[in-house]
């Protein structure tokens, strides 16, 4: 969402989640060693030197949790020079001892190829081991791999089961993907109401993509009468969270006065935000607003600039969309060449139909990639073998991310 390499700014909160009981945490995974608990407490207090010192003492006994903690410190360069070779060495020792977070971390390296040779089959091996011990993010990763047929036979039913297990445990990434399966009727019967319920569960936890999808469902009337109040509430949250199609939709809602008072000024402001954020549709609508002068004086020169940018940003779009935006640019070019201004076509007065709901988004690293020698990581066999009791809880606060809406 979204371990392989945690951003240093988030490492303390991560270990707070990873080393303390949580709703989704199997009891067998809770920290039991007073020594490792002391190391974790030091991590939580940002006392990385103490955490390292304690872990280095414990690691001589082969403790998997200590190996995982040291791997994390080396991966992030906390209290030590960043050294991915040492990080991977500790991760492998921890993973071989049954530490699920380390297994997941190695799976991430193999899946993304960030700092290692990309190898989805090996990634699936690590994820399987961690998932067998209740590691929810590994279930999300495996669910995605089964949904897309990445190194495993495509099996949407299996994907749905994995997503559902993690979704029930409260993982927003799983809730998002499960909602998509219900939305498309893949691996689950098509059920808009259940899809909306899972999108809302993820949205309540801050998942902006789910906020956007929930708003589309509420506006579409697929649950009955359109809920415009709910549409505006979730669409605005998604827009403020950086989802560009939601930013465009907020402009259209204001332009057409759906769920909000009609306001050309607010509409153009939203279109401008979307345009400046890189949305080709936002550029197009902002150009129309400037050409029409919907907030005051017309500005053909600026409208032409944005129309041109919209065309260039629309390469690869469906032919009819590219044709529409090219036609606007041509019209504005003619207007700019004439002394007497003409009026360009205005946007439709009715809110355009909801955009197609998204496909599954590919998982992405949960932090910035870190350099490491390009050497293959060799996990155990994909089928999980029996492992000793685990002592460290996974973090269900981090999640695979990646917009994937467009």
C-alpha cells in the first residue's frame, strides 16, 4: 500500500504496530521475549542505538525477531550505515526461522525487483510462508497475484478468498480489492451494495481510491436513488487526497449544481486544480471555462495553452476523446487568429456519466526503493512448511499501494 524497506519517518509507528497485539494479530505472533520487547520499546522511542545493541546481543542466539529488527535497521540506515547486503542477510535468517515480517519483506524485494532480481515465483514462495502464519499483507499480495495470474494460475475465487480474509481483519488494501471483485462479479457474485460496503470500510480508514469509487456508486443510483450528499462528501475527500478524477468530478458537480449549490467559480477552480495536477480531462474543461469566460472575462490565449496541453496529455485515450479535445484546440486556434472573439462550446450542463470504475491496481512498494546488489533472493519452496511459533505481530497499518484508477 504502504516490509520491504520502511521509510525512516514511519519506522517507529510501524514497529508500534508490528510488535504489539492488534485486532488482526494471531496470538502466536505476539512478542514474548522480554529482551526483544525492550528492543522494540527502544525503536518506538526512536532510540535506535539501544535497539541495535539489544538486538545484536539477542541475535547471537539465532532469534528470528532480532534478525528481522537488525535487517530493518540496516535497510533504513538507522544507527548504522545503510547496507542492503546486511539487511537481506538478516531478513533471510529471520525468514528461515519463521519470522513472517521478514518473509514478507523478502517477498516484496523479489516481487518489485527493487534492489533484487524480480522473480514473482520466488515472491509467491515467501508470501505463501508468511500468509500461512496469518500475515495479512502477504494475503493481499497473493490475492493480487492470483487475480492477475502472476507466476501462479489465474484463480479469481482463490483471490477473493485471500482478499476476504485480510478484509475481515481490517486491511484497507484487501477491502478495496474485494470490493472490486464484487463490483465486477469476478470471484464473487456481482453485488453493488456489498461492493459499496467494502469500499466504505476502506474509505473510513483513509483509502482515497475507495472514497472515489464509493462516490461513483452513490452518484450512479446503483443502490437506489442517487445519494448526492454522500457523493459530494466522499468525492471531495478523494479529491483532497490527490485523486485527480475526483478533482474533475468536483468541478462537474459544482458546474451542474448536483449535491452542491451551482457555482461556475467553484467549478473552474476545481478544473484548474485538476489541470495543474496533470489531468488531461481537467485541462480540457479548464480550457473550456477560460474560453467561455464562465467566471468573468474570457481568456482565449490561456485557454489555447491548456487545450494544447490537454491534447498532448490525451495520447493513448479513446479516439473519440482525443478527437473532442483536438477539435477544441483547433477552434481556439481559429479564435486566437481572429480580431473578433467567438464563443467556444461550453461543457454539458448535465454531469457526465460516472467514469468506468477502476481495474485492480498493481501493488507497489511501501516506501522509496533502496539500492541493493542485483542478486536473486532464493526463498523456501512455495508450499509453506511447518514453522516454529512466531513472536512478532505483523503490521496491518501499512498496505500495498498504487493508484491504478486510470
